[in-house]
C-alpha cells in the first residue's frame, strides 16, 4: 500500500477508550502487516481517566511496531496529535481515531489519490459525493454549519476539515506543525489552513464512516470553543500574518 517501500507513521490519539483500544491497535497493526507496509503506530493517551493507557501499554509490550505516549492530563485531541507527530520516523504520517470509526484500510485509496493528484495531503471528506455515512443528524447539522463558516472565512479548496482520517507527507508535518497553536476542536482547520497557505496541495477522499462513541462530546461549550478558536486562526492567518514567520 505504501509506495516505494517507504514507511508510514500512524498517530492514534485516545481518550477513555479502554473498551476498544487494545483490539483496535491490534487490528490496525494487522492491517498494515497484511498490506506488506513498513509502519509504526504511535498511540497518544490524552490523560484518560480509565484504563486506556494500561491497555495500550499491554499491546506495546508485545509488538515492536507500537509506541505509547502518555499525557499527564487531558489536553485535547490537537495537543495529543502534536505530541504524537514529534515522535514519527516515517515518510508519511496518517491520523486515525482510536475508535476506528474510519478504518485504516481506507488509506489505500488515500495513497492512490495522493499519487494521482500529486497531492501533499489527502483528507477524508464526509461531503465527498462517494462517501458512505452512518452519522447522527445532529452532527450532520453542526458539520454543515461549520463548513459554510470555514468556506466564508478561509476559502479553502476543500469541503470538510474535521474528519479524523488524514494522510500527510512528512515534509508537510515538519513545516506546518511547529506553528500550530490550537489544542482542541479547531486543530484540524488550523493544520489545513496553514498547509494551504504554505502552498501544499490538499486533496479529498471519500470515506466510509461507521459512527461509534467519539473522541469527545459535542455540546454548547465545544461549539463555542470551536467558534472562538476558528476566529483566532482567521485573525492569525489573515490579519496578524503569524503563519508567515
């Protein structure tokens, strides 16, 4: 699956996933073994209050491809991904949510699209016409509203920023991530906005989404923080020119 015998680093943030994390890490590992890929899996426990960390470490003790990083307290998915990418050694980096709502087998198509479109980043898109979604209506409503806000403010050449499955060339990660500031909900937007600003080409891929218990809950507080962080990214990008530094 990974072209030219290159290596892929899988970064998997996890928060209170003790019921699934052990099997999901093993399932992800087995997929890449069956695909004949060189790989590593970096699991970042984001200060879980359950047994997520101990379950992940049980896998690490048995499998040399798995690394586990622990944050002392819950810092947010964005912060967990930032910590994870600081440890990658691959030529490509993929983000995969630990609940496996989006299965890693879909990355095969991501690589095909990356090659066909000469893209630097390929993201899963719920708004792609070929996507197949099992997704709650309330999340669809929030996702659609956020899409129009982002389109109006940033004019990005993509239709979805928030889907968890993403594939990057490592050179993008190394250039973009040192300037990323958002820790939580608008993290994906900031990464993609800065990648686009830096001239990296972003392509979208259809996804198959089977919704389970997600990384976090979407309530009024989360919506407010997402809006606030989104406006902060806009201010830094368009007015302060922070990302030009």
